[in-house]
């Protein structure tokens, strides 16, 4: 099955594309996009991979679902398109960055700039029906993105995985802890952040410290 995804990922993920579950998933997604408004746009479904080639991955951030409001989702977890108001979780991410690495709060919530530096911004589910959070969960996307995490874990070394919140933390079972670094904290959503589980985690400076120790170029957050 030919999937429109960055060529660097194809040899690693092609076995998944050939499996029956992925072909069923493809049919489901095509039907949903024909019958309903869905996000992100079709060309952006695999944007996390297109902006971050396999060999360039240094950091993995795991989200859950794309944003389901108009013009928000751009295929990268926590990211929104230029000129779109920042959702609450993204606001809290930028607030933590401002304190942690003393970067000014950015105008744009588009995180393509991170992806192009080697940050794989991976949602567990890559599509969603408009205004219906979780509407495309348990259709096969999670099986695919779990395989992505396992592939990165098995074929790469020294990746920094940032697992925010209970859902993301469960993905730690897919990661080889002797080869990689895992940083965990509460989710940046207001519910978690306001309970003291997000702010002060210093994940951005800690990530750069780990990258520096491995001789890798630091991320400009």
C-alpha cells in the first residue's frame, strides 16, 4: 500500500502499511473525510513525519488527539497553524519554556520549527471529526503510532522521549530504557498544570542538557 509520507520513514513503516488493520483504517479515514468535516487537512495527516525525517529524530513528544476546532490542527501534536489563537495546553507549554530556558513567549503556535530541528511531534491518533474529541480513537491509529514509537526505540539510540500526562506515560512500555532517555510530568492542560503537575518540570532545559551530553545539537525552543 502506497502511503504519502516522507520517504525516510517508508522503509521503516512499510510493514505496517501492508497490514490488514492499516488498510481498514485507511478506508475508515477516507469515508470520514468524505462524509464529515475532519482535521487536520488530508495533506497534513502525516505532517509530523514530513517535517522530521527519520534519521533526524532527536526528541519525541507524544500527544493524544488532534485539535478538533476549525483551522487548528496542522498534523503536529500541541501545534496550531500560524495566526490561530493558542489552545490552553500550548499556552502552558510556552509559559514553561519562558521560565525554563528564558525564551520570549512566541507569536506563532506553529511548532514546525521544532519538528525541523528533530522533534517528532506525534499524536497517538492522527485524525479527528470536527468538534468531536476522540472520534477517531480505537480505529487503528493507536496501533500504528505505537509501532512508530517501537520503531524509533529499536532502530535509534539516545532519543529523548517527553511523556506528559497519564496517557503518554503508558507509552513508556514501548521504549527501550537502556538506549533512550524518558522524562515524565503532568500534562500541560490547565486541569493538570493548575494542580502543580506541569510547571517547573524544566523538560526543555533538561532535554538540551541530555542532547549536549550526547554531542547533539540543542533544540531552539
